C-alpha cells in the first residue's frame, strides 16, 4: 500500500476504528472459531486409562473408551475433527512396523469407537506413518546402512492407509515425507472404493527441534536411532516447501499441512498465496509446551497467548490448526 491511498493526518486517523470494542469487532479481518480447530489425541491400551504426559502438561493418553468420551466432548464444543496417534506397546513394535497394518490395532479400534459414539457428527483424521510402530523410531523401513528407504516404505504406507480407511477414517494424513506416497495412496484409495476419504498431506514437514514432547507421547523418543534429516525438510529451506506442496497437490492431496506451525508462518503464507488448496498447520508439542511453560512462569496469560497464536495461524492463511489447546480454545471462543 502506498501513501496515495491514505488521507494524511489528521484527516486520516487509523486509531478511529480501534477506539471502541464494537468498532474493533466490526473491522476485524481474521475470524477464529471452534470450526477451525483439530484436536490431536493420543490412544493407549487398556480400559478407563488416562496417562498424563509429563512433557505436555494438561495432555494425556486415553484408552479407547476415553477417546470416545473425548469425541463426544469435541462435538459438544463445535470442534469438527479429531487427529489420532497411537502409543503402541513395546512388544508390538518391530523393525517392519507390522502392527501398523493390523485392522484391530489401537488406531482402528479408536476410529470405530468414535463412530459408535458420534456417528458422522465428527471427522476422524489418522496419521499415516510408521514411527509409532517401529522399534527404531524412524518413519520408514531402514536398510543395513541405517538409511530410511523410500519405495519399500511407501508400499507399507499404502497398506496402512487402506487399513485406516477401512476402519472408518475420514482423512488419512501421511506425515512420513516419503517421495511419491500421496499418489500411491490416492490410487489405492480409489481402487478400493474409498473415493471420499480425504488426504491431508504433511507436505512441508521440517526436521524440527519442536517435536520432543510428541515423541514422549507416542513412546518413540528413547527408541529413535539417528535423526530424520534425510526425509524431513531442512528448516532453512522455503522454496523446497513449495516444490513439495506442488508435487503432493498434483498427486491428489485434498489439503496440505505445514509442520511445525508458528516458526513457519512464512511458509504457510507462501503456500496459501501460491496454491488454490486448503492449508493447515500443526501447532506442535514443543510449541504447546512453551506456552504452558510461559504461563507457569508467569510470563503471560494462557487465554491471551492461546487465542493470539491461533489467530496468527488463521491470519497467515490456515483453514484450520491442529492444536492440543483445541478444547480450551473452543470453550473460550464459545463463551
């Protein structure tokens, strides 16, 4: 915007429209509602189980019955979608991640329980990746040299997506960052008759330092051998993110995700400006934990910090945000 569009002071006073609450509401450019939130939930074995996660204060793992209860809570709060992640028992983890293909695994049982509890009143997003199931903590199969192989991993991801779709998942969300997996999964879903199952691609997922508490939540932190830099993106790269997004859209993704969230709002904005596709962001575990640590230290008020950060995602161009603060934010927004 150039000065020619603005009346000079004092004819132009930008504070006029900020002077009252009603006027600020009238001129607000960005709207945040519970309908913009996706609530990530962690599933564990057992019945009546709630397992608090120390590095994610206020977040717990829930057994399948507890997940069903959270789904009913989400419906009552106007949250339209849940994202599920399993805490796979150690004895079911393996180098080939075979538990990911079990139609009776934790995720599949949780999806079915949500369907029984809520029918089609809420969407269910499932994570397509092998790291919650591998004994080595990587997102794919590993060769003798320790390299995460691409094409063999994609074959398993396709099977995993089909298992999840068969259980009733509405959205499968490949978070692995293997090349070519979106096209392979889309073709398989079409071939199996799952034509309305959406793919939300983790298209720009960075090798970030903000994932630590999540790895605690799914039980993979102590298992991870090496790092994930050969498949997750370099945090220094932006143009590469646009290439990743372009490929995934061409392969059949219905929406794309940027992960992490707040440190990568520039990527969100660039993706939104470049592509005519819904963009989501994941406010990841490290971001959540920093807000909670700041609140505990007296550095800020939780309500203001949560709403300001979520509004920032929307302002940058996000259709929605995966956030552990979803129920808290939904209550604030509905008050």
